[in-house]
C-alpha cells in the first residue's frame, strides 16, 4: 500500500476510535446523572442562642419587694383598665409549668382579673418542653406585667422548644399568624446577625401586629432582634418613685442596651426624626428597667424583685 494511503487509513481508524470513546463517555455520564443520588445543599446549622433580659435582685417566700401595678400606673399616668378584645403575645423559651398558678397569686394580690381560659392561654410549640429557671422567671415577669398594664386583654404565652433562633422564630411565626394578636413581646436577644434583612419579614404581620423587643441590660451595645427596623426597641430608665407612685426622678439607666447597628440600614422613620446616622439607632423608647427600682414578680411560691429592659417590652 502506498505510504500516503496508509496514513489516510490510519487517520480514519484513529477518528473512529475517538468517536467511539466520545460516545461511550457521553453515555456513561448520562447513566450517572440518571442513577446517581441527588445532591442537596443543606444550610449550616443556626447556632445563635438568645438570653432572657431580666435581672432579679431579691427573692423571698413572704413580703413583696418591687413596684406594684398601682405605683406604675400612677407614675406613667396609665388607665386602670384596657385592652378588651385584644391579645398580647409573649414569646419565651422552655416551659413554665407553674405559670397559671403564679399569675393567679399575682393577680389576687393586686386586685387584677384572675386568669381563666378566656383571658390566658399557653401555647407550647411541642408537647414535651424542658424547664429552665431563668426563662421561667422571664415568663412570669412578662405575663404578669402585661396583664397588670392591660388587665382586660388576653395574654398568650408561646413557649419555644429552645432558645435557639430557629425555635424562637417559629414561636414568633405562630403568634403573628393569629388575627387576635395585636402586639408581640420579645424579652430576649443576642448577637446581631450580619444579614438582618433576612429575618425582618418575621417581624411583620398581615394583621398589623406590633412587635416590641428589649434592647439589653449590658450597657452600650446592640443586640438583635431589637436592632431590627421592624420592631419597637425598648430601652431602660431608672424610675425612682414614692410609695404612692409619684415620680421623684427618672433618668437613663446605664445598663440599658443601645447604640447604632452595624448592619441594619437606618429606617425612614428615624431619618424623618432627624437621627444623623446611616444605620439604625436603638432604642426607640424607654421604660423603667433598673433592678434597684424593679417590679414585683411572683414565681414558684416566691416573690422576686425583677428589672431589666425585658420588663418594659411587655408593658
């Protein structure tokens, strides 16, 4: 065979081999796509954990320490009744098995309506939830004082399974899904997320519900969710009263959390108010929080004197 013919034949053979290899590879890839298990991208586990924002000063089985509802109503010029036909939701972590009994003693002591199935409800986010002392005190503070300030409202206590962000926001979702809930109290917080807009829709409701979040008890600094532009951030004061509730003085409390968010853009309502920052400022309002001038709280057969910005959020 002539040399040039031999080269041409060899070339055709090589092309044929290459074509067969390509076809085999394509078929193999096609088979792999069909039979291989699908790969699912899983979002990293959310390890964010909240802390209740109260400070207990004293405790004892007898004797009431701390301000009473009558003193606070006088100090802040609040009506003795209010909230009929409305529901205030309180979001906490863990279970407080004595909450109805605690609220009954508190209400009886201060002449408030006693809890019943019509004005008090506990919604557990799971059938079996652990118990935590600090969160139980928080639950009693929030429930008792929301009831004290709006005694005709229904109080809805929503118990999250854990203080993890996923569980707490699930509890928030439940509360904001109910048309009877007009306000949601959040007396907990933690480190500010770098992507706050990712969570902001969790603090909205098609029913116009208002969200209140404590700003923290560790002095200057921002916590979330108080830093969200979708909540009313509640800071703290030192409210010094006479026994009749008349005000001696009220000044800023040095323990109140506050400052400027590192991530949340300044909302339009703060721009209109004249705050010269590019990010959200906290808090929006303030209320008595200094534990020296704390609130009387009944928990587990014991009277506590409790302060912190978590006292203002439910009130």
